[in-house]
C-alpha cells in the first residue's frame, strides 16, 4: 500500500461522516481502493463520533480500508496527530482535517505524480469557506502545479504553507523519529515541521491549482495566545539549526512572519506591535540574533500599513 489518509478528529461527527464518504467516493471513482487506506483517530469525542466510525467500518468492510483509533482522554491535536503517525505504515501519508474536503480528483492527481518518481511531498492549494459558503483563495498562482528541488531555497519559499494540514502529502520515512528526537520543540504546528523536513530532503510538488476546501468558520478546539502561536511555529524550524545553521533558520523565521503577518496586530498601534515583539523574542531563545531584524521588520510593516491604511482594518485570518 502506497498511501494512508490520516484524520485526527474530535466532536465533528456530521462533518467527519461527510468527509469520509467524499473520500470513499473519490477512491471508488478513481479505482484506487487498493492503493489507499484511511486512519481516523478519535480524540475521546463526547458526541457520537465513535459509534458512527464503528458503523462505517462495518459497512465498508471489504470495500474501503478504514482503521479507527480512539484515545481514552482528549490528548490534544498534537499528540493525536503523533498517534496517527505512529499507526501509519504506508510509504506516503496524507493529512486531512475532519471538517475539510479534498478537491475532486486530488487523490488521483497525487497518485499519478508520486508513483512515477522519487518525490517526497505535495503541498496543495486551498479555498477557505466561511459560514455563508463564500470562498476565498489565499494561494493564487500563475501555474497549476510545479516541481521543486530539495533544499533550503524550497523550504524558504514554501514550507510556511505547512501551517494548514489538509491535503499535505509526505513521504513517511523518518518523520516521526526526527520530530520526537527533540521533545522540547514539539508543538501544535508539527505539520509545518514535517513539510519543511521533506522539502529539505526530497523534490516535491506545489499544486496551488488543486484547491481543497478548508472550513474557516468552525470553532477550533484549541486557542491562540497573545502572538497567535508564532512562538510555537518557530519551534518547527529550530530542528534545522544544526543542519542549516542559525542564519538560515532565522531567515526562515522572518519569512514565516512576512507571509503570515496577520498574526501580528497592526491595528491597535505601535505599542501593541512592540509588546508582541517582546513576547516573541522572550519565548524564542533558540532564535539567536533575531531580536533586531524582527523589530525592524515589524516597524517597517507597521509604518507601511499606517501610510496606506485609509481607514481599512486588516484582521487576522481564520485559516491558520
């Protein structure tokens, strides 16, 4: 078996059932039921998620390979995702949020790309869907898909997209072991680390033309801190200090902030921006020499927005 679809879930019975049914229909339509399996890990849901999963597993027996896991207590998204990766055995894994939906044809697309060569990752595009059904494309591009060589340049350009898990395809070998090797850097954005690690080691494909649907209106079962978890995101890149050196890692950290500046609140004045800067620096001891480059970056961005504001507020994205 080449592929396993990994779905961490908690209290999303209705969305999850629709999601799994959609995946099943794609696999059958593309004649890929023997190439893919699905693993769902229920994080001690208090709704009817677990009975529903047992019913599907029984109904799909002999048709779709569905494995279901259940934690005795809610262990959080990060540990639940680690549990899924521990259970995985396939050459490639595909992460999928329980309330997100893969684009029609995506499974066939990835299968055709990955069976041909030594590619190690695929990062798809996405459409954010709000509660009214409106769709926003945060990843417009001039190409449908493009292959990238392994190395720092690809990490710098694309690894920040790993903050959104749904549709990420990764070569599984070594991912869990390398992630667990530094327990002090484990964090809720572990998918970003997995993407960066694969991009450093393997060629892969960025496919913004494949637009998976990501729900941005459902409540998350975790919360952001004062700096929108930038300090947690940074931990994903600390793993590469020994391999790439501090200077390149600092460049990756600054790149993430530039590409995800919605995590900084520029709307409430410079004092709040400076407060967030101090919090980030105080929580990023491994990010040596980042203090003043980050300060310069934030002041420059604040000044630019102030000059071009024209009364328009820029609010944090909910696709994080």
